[in-house]
């Protein structure tokens, strides 16, 4: 059992903290947002994530988790300090490290003569940040008068690979745990936090661990853009991308995952991480042609329904369009970089009237009198001439297809059998088939 504090109780911080507590460690979760901490103390979970409420409740029952806004308390009472603060994209695509920098400076301000803290970075930070953090902490401690700053801390990179909607499951059954540090003993000590999970371990240096995270996400994003490009060609030549994916995926060297054609990737990770990697490549004067193309293909794919409608000469001016699914993927309330936002903006630009429905997302950051969020999927559908399926929530899979009569239906995620669509809809489209 180790004493851990987690700085930042966003999605990554809260999942990591509560899962560590569930594994038996003593965890202090800190956030500067008082309101959030007050809610967490009352057992209210600020994000929608399956199983998270149960894990937090179990951790609380076993007295292994505390929530606080008090930095001094968190740092004094822990040997491991995980940084899980946000690293949003700046307009040029680089990651904004100001929250990480603030966290590091605050940590330094509470490290004293007799302390040794292991500072573990969980936030997705650009390659090179671990060593930058080490220098920053050394300088801060020197300023405080600690003569041998390196004796008081060690920086570790431990990237997260959690999928939204499956974060607790992913934490408990990791494909691998990656630990990067320039001190091998500290890396092994950090790895032991996960020992009860018995995962495959990669113990390496700081930049390699940081690179594994980016290269993994960029590769998955590349698979998605690749299959979407193949889908766009498949539909022109009469091929079916679903069967193409299946045929490709049976090759063990390719594998079946992340070959689902659709309306591209969204979320807080893939778009941001690919852009940050492009930015890092530029910084080091390294070509990033593949990554550039991954982003370009994805931007086009998100608004593919608009292209389909225009190419079919369907007038959008005054058209009533239902959107099913607003979150960037099912089982989350997250709309960051969601295709729904791009599609809605394009529809509104073309003077369409949008009836949007999602099982969980009930508001959008777009204010327009022509955007109406409905409480029920059929309300949106019945009021519209066109339906665009944007996110493949389970509740859209088995529906009353008879209601598709007289409608133009675009299945943006290929969730419905093509024959069924053909039978019931007035006109139908899907992706790559
Ligand atoms: C991702 C990574 O999977 C995770 O390891 C990392 O830590 C964070 O980023 P997440 O963003 O939660 O997780 O979602 P994921 O399930 O990976 O899907 C990302 C996007 O890709 C979604 O918009 C999804 O619809 C899309 N996608 C995924 C496809 O279009 N096709 C696929 O085959 C797979």
C-alpha cells in the first residue's frame, strides 16, 4: 500500500485515483475547483463514466480515498504525486502546459529538506516534458535554498491509455503499463503500484515513455483515417467497406481493431495528440506527411453527410434534419471534437433546421434558433425529412424502422443492415458500402 496524491480530478485523475484506492492504496484526490471537490465529497461524480460511481463508493467505504483542495495536505501526505491536469491544445496545435507548470511549481513550494517525492506525470504532455519538468523542479528547489535538489524528487512518465466509456475496465485490465524514468529503481517502484494487476510492463526512459503514448494514439488515428479513405473509394467502385475491414482484420499483422469506417474520430485525445505530434515534428524539422493527412482526411470525413446530401442535389435550405447521437462516441457525455458539432454548423450555415437528440448530451455550445435539442429520438425523427445517425449508441440499433418511411436516412456509422434501410427509408446512404 502506497500513499498517493492525484493533482487534478478530471476524467483521468478521478479514474486513476479511485482505481488506485480500490487496489488498496491510500489516495488523496486534489482539485483547485472547490465546487467539484464538494460534490465529490458528497459522492456526486462530475462526469459520466460507467462503473466510476461504484469504484469511488467502494474506495470511500474502505477509507482509501479523500478529496481536498489543500495542496499542502496532499503533498505532505503522499510519496507519489500524480499530475493529471489538463493539457489543452493551443491555436498552433501545441499543448498548453501552463496547468502542468503551475502544478510543478506548487509541488516544489511544499517539498522540504527531509522529503523525497516521486512525481508521476499522467497528463498527455509533449515528448521532452519529463526532462523539462525535472529542470523546472530543480530550479524551483534551488531558489528555495535546497542545495541538492535532485535528492528530493524524481520525475516519472506513466502515460494513460484509458478509453472514455471504458476507463475503469481499461485501468483494471491494461494491455500494458508504461513507466519512463531516468532512474530505474524509481521506475520499478512506480511499476509496483500496479503489481496486483499483473500487466505487461515497459520500463524505459522518460522520452521513450512519452513517445509510446503519442505514437500509439497517432497510429490508431491513422488506422481510422486510412479505413475512411478506403471507404470513400469502396462506395465508388461498388465494394462494401464492412467486408473489406473484416477481410483485412483477419490478417494478424493488421488486426481487426480500429478499422471501422464512419464519420471520423473525435474526443479529447486523438485530434489533440495527432496535432501535438505534428507540432513536435515541425519543431525538430521532421516531416509529418502521414500525420498531416490523418487530420485532413478526418476533417473531411466528419462532414461527409453534408457532401452526400449536396452530391445528391438535396436542398438544405429550410430542410428539417434530425441528428441522432451528439457525443463523440457512445457511452460518454463528451462532445469535444465530436462530428455532430461540425455537421450541425454546416447544416445551420446552409439554413437547415436541426432537431438533435442524444441519450446523454442535453445541451450544445451552439446557440441558434434553428437548433432544437429534443428529449426523444422519435420526436427529432418525426419532425424531420432527413436523418443523420452520427453516434452509434445502442438505443439506435433496434428501432421502429417503419418510421423511416418518407425519410432520407444517412447511417454515418454503418449500424443498420443495408437491406433494412433500403426496405424502409425513402432514400438511404451509409459509409463505404
Ligand atoms: C482514445 C484511445 O483509445 C485511448 O487509448 C487514449 O488514452 C485516449 O484516446 P477515446 O478518445 O476515449 O480513447 O476513444 P476511442 O474509443 O479510442 O475512439 C476515438 C474515436 O475514434 C471515436 O470518435 C470513435 O468513434 C472513432 N473510431 C474508433 C472510429 O471511427 N473507428 C474505429 O474503428 C474506432
